[in-house]
C-alpha cells in the first residue's frame, strides 16, 4: 500500500497547499492520504490558533480527493511534533505501507536540521515540490546531497501561486479580505470564528457568546438576544458588514440587561471616563454601556467596532458605523417585536439600511416624547446626523 503524508501547521490552509496536495497525489497515486495538522513544531513557534479550529479548517482537504483522511495524532501528542514519530506511528498502524512524505521547498532546504533526519530518510520517500525556477535552483543541490545519503526523492517542478500562511494571517488581522486565496471551507470557518481578528480573544466567537447569553439571561431575554443576533447576521450579509463581529455584538448587546441596578451603576461609576458619565443619562441606556464594559473588562474584547455597536445599540449616535446601524436595527426589529410600526421598519430595512434607521430614530423619539420619558442626547444627534448624511447624497 502507498500512503501519502501531507503535514503542516495549516494556519490557515490556503490554495497553495491544496495545489501542492493535488500535485503530490497525481505523482504518487497513493492508496491512502493522511493530512496531518502539526501540533508543536520543533522548528518554529507553536501556532496561537486553537488546534480544533486548525483541524476544522483542514476539512478543506477532504474535497480534494475521496482518499483523504484527517488525523489528530500530532494535535493530541504531548511535546514536540517530530515527523519521525508520526511516520513511526503510521508504519505501525499500516504495516508494510510505503510512506511518501510531501514537502515544500522550505522543508527540503532545512531537512538536515530535522530530528534524526537520516532515520526518517530510511523510512519515507520524499515528494518534494518546487513552485518556480528560483526554488528549483535552490532545491536541486539539496536534493543531490540527500540522495548521496540514500534518500529516495520524487521531485516535481510545478507552477503554482506562491502563498504564505503568515502573510495571509497578517492580512486577515488587518481586516483585509483573503477569501480569494483560501478554500471556501476555510472562509466559512473564518466567518464562524474570530481566528485572526485583532482585539478579539481566540475563545470569543459567536458560539461562546451565545452560550454565555444562555447562562446569563432569562429565557425571554435570551430569546430576544438570539433573534437579534440572527437578524444581525442576515443584515451583515445583505449590507456587507463583518459577520463575526456582528454576531458577537448581537449576542452580547443585552448581556447586562438583567443585572441588578446597583451593580450596573457601580460598573458605570467605576468606568465613568470611558462611558462619558453615562450614569447621568436616561436609565434605559445604562445596560448598553454596562454590556460594553463587561465585554471589554471581563471578556477582554478590545475591538472598538464591537464595543461601540454594543454601547450604542439603544441610543444610536452621530457617526454610526455600519455595524452600529445593524445592531441598532436588529434590536428594533427582532422576530419577537410586535409593536404596530415594526412591519413598516422591517420593510424599510430590506430596502435601505439608512432609510430604516432614520425612520426608527424618528419613531423612538416620538414614543419617548409621548410617554414623557427622558431622551438621550445621543439619539437626537444620531437623527440629525442621519438626515445630514441623506441631504449630502442629493
């Protein structure tokens, strides 16, 4: 049996990885293909991305060929992930298998630095790939040197797009769209989890925030929270907002809504500087500021877009971002809302986000006036700003 081992940190897997795997499969024609996300690599710093998320991203390789299987072996091992140990594990699991090890140029050029590389050479056939003429020129002397040590090497000179996982991570952290360079399955994982988002701890994703809301809020408030997050996610898709940030803000916007008033006021007093003395504003907006403080201090979220969307989901503000607008409108139009004007707002929301939020602000101020309740000056400023923006477009 011929077994092809394709390993790497895969943080994230990209189209270059997929192309390399395809070429290796074509050259080897293996009976079985094992994709092995690395645990703690001996030659570089361990990945900061949670193992399970890297494993989830590696599911993109399953669509390459029906013979592909994913393995958690290195993720579950303690200590350094030496390739020799992985190969010995596979040799024991598949007695008599001929093991082919797919490697790129960087791994080939540093192969003599690998743990007990000579023993490893005796147990595998290297499948080395070059992506362009420059890499080929660098690799050929290294291949010749390894062959003098009795290495079996299958060399392929292929033309594929040169991509770097490090560069893609950095681009994603800067908010750039990397979807053109990664498989669709990886893009979907990145939409579900804030893996490469600055200002959002790795553990904080939509699922975690939903679970937190469920444990914190009453059933009625939790239902509203889920409705807001779901509508916000749909609006993010419709209007081109960040889906991860939108769902996180949706699930956290009311996280302090049912907090005892004394505890909420203490939070606001202790953070008067960052909340602009919000405790002096109408009581109806206190929970929003408290939720922002909780998200920042307890959950360690530093992303200003998320924090502001939470902070202003009740009052709105002048200079609202798209995320601010979406959370505000999702809160106003969530599925359980049944006030008489909600149908009008929902219809407007499907047509134009700015038109909907302008009308929502007008209605909100009208209701507060009729009920003789205090009005937050942020809401007045928000409506004025929205009208100015509309006039500026004509």
